[in-house]
C-alpha cells in the first residue's frame, strides 16, 4: 500500500507544472520576450503561444537546434496587426541562422544595426513590409549571410558598394524599393559569381558597370529602372546565366553583336528599350528558352528561323522598326 502511494505521488509530481523541464535557453527566451514586449501587441497572431507555460522552442515562429536547443530561426509573417519597428533585441539571439519578417505592412523604420550581432545568420528576409531609410552598409559584417531579401519596402538612397563584400552571398533582392543612383562598380566583384541579383522596380540610373562582365549570375533582373547604354556585359555564349530581364529601361545597343548563353538560358526579356540591330542567328542554339521578349525596340531584319523562336507569338516581336518573318509577316 505504501509503495502504491509513493508511485501515485511520483506520477502526480511528474505531471505537475512544477516538474516542467524547459529546453529553451534562458537568454534566448529573455530576448524573445523582449521582442514581444517591444512590438507592444500581445494579440498579434504569432504571440498567443509565447507564454511562460510553453517551452519557447515550441512557440509559433521559433525553431531551435535539436542538439543545443538554441534558437536558430525566428519567423513572423503575414500579420496586418503587428506594428512598430524591428526590435533591437533580435540581436540578442546569437545562434540565429534565419530571420524573417514578411508581409507586415505596419513594420516601419530603418533596419537596425543590432542585426550585425547575428554572426551566424545565413538568411535574412525583410520583404513586403514598410521599412524605410537607406540600405545599411554594415551587412558585410554578417560573414555567414547567403540570402538577403529587402524587396517590397520603401528603402531609398543609393545602393551601398559594400554589399559585394559579403563573402558567402548567393542571392540579393533589393527590388521594388525607391533606390536611386547607379549600380555600384563593385557589383562585378561578388565572391559568388553565380549570385542571383534582383534590382528591378527602382529608380536606378546611368550605365551598367563594365565590371558585371565578370559575373555569371543565375538570374539578373534590372527591369523598370532608368538605366542607359550598353548591356553586352550581361551576355556571353559560355555563361551559365538562366534569366536576364532588362526590360523597361533606356538601353541602346546593337543586339546583333550579342552572344546569348546557350547552356542554361530560359528567359530573356528586353522589351521597351531602344535596342537596335537584328536578332542574332546564334540564338537558335539556345535549347531551353521558355520566355523571350524583344518587343518595343528598334530592331530590323528577319527573325531567325529555327530553335524555339517560332514558338513565341507576335507579341514577342511587335512594335519594332522593321522585324519580319514568322511569326510576323514575311520579309519583302
């Protein structure tokens, strides 16, 4: 009987809240609670689970390392009620590898320098918010950073040349902001030559730096800016580039002198520029081309016959100076 009573008492003790054994690191938990306090909105969708009765490794938007139990990921997305600025306390999560604040339309203010304390950060996604101010030049301090996405905000000013010094950066998105000035010459010197670059939908101006010829970007999107001059440096038969979009700028160069990447190219969009010359015959060697648009330029001559070019309809080619041949009317 006495043994039975002891077993019952032990079972009750294990089930009681006093027996709760938390895996989450206390300093990480303190930082997360400070982030919640700084946002000053306990009713936001992410926060109901952020309470003391639950291990913070099980909180919504939190991921902990399975071995160390340190917080490695903080994700807060799609919440119209969450307002304020990025809390400096995010810098107090030293093992963080992923930080994502996405689709928070009331998230305002600048990108705080406290982020530089996150020396293990690999992925930083601050997209579809209402952040303002300039793109900071402190990002090279994040030596582990691989993906940087600041798209769909209200960032302004010039693009800092220091971004090319981020040693492991594989993807940079600055699209759909209010950035001005030229593309930095340093952008031809990213450590990762296959970097993905999206600078589209800004107010960038001037010519593309010749240094970009050194890169073989997986994708390069420069559409809807005020860029001028030549874009030859983005092309090359031996490059491994997959997607090139320079549409809706003021580029002016002879397309007939361009050699298109032949191995991996799937998209080329050149529409709404002042590009002249003819479409080079070499493009029929591009086997995987899925998107092609040269409309609204000043091109002349016969559209090369063969390859994938006749799979595109006339909207790919119309509003040029004197292009002809299938799928446009035949040449006279």
